[in-house]
């Protein structure tokens, strides 16, 4: 990933995820992580999860912004 400089406001929201959505997110997240590990390795998955913008995007893909 390209390194950029600057800042972004990525606030954490309170509340809860509906059970039906949480179950879908769990399945989707597992498949995505398995695919990344299969193609790029475990270290790459950990590097990506540690990147704040990638992590925010990963959550959005799985529906974590369901309330926004």
C-alpha cells in the first residue's frame, strides 16, 4: 500500500449490530481473511489489519456502517 501523509477523522460509534447482520459479517470476514492468507500470507493480513484506512474499509465492506 502507498504511504500517505495527513490525517482523517475515523470515529468509533456506539450501539450494537443486529444479530442477523453480525452472523453475516462473521462469515464474510472469515472468507475474506482466508482469501488474503491464501494469496498473500498471514503476515500480509496482519499488516493490512494494522493499517487504519484498510481496517475501516474492511469494516465498511462487511456492513459495519449499517447505522450511518
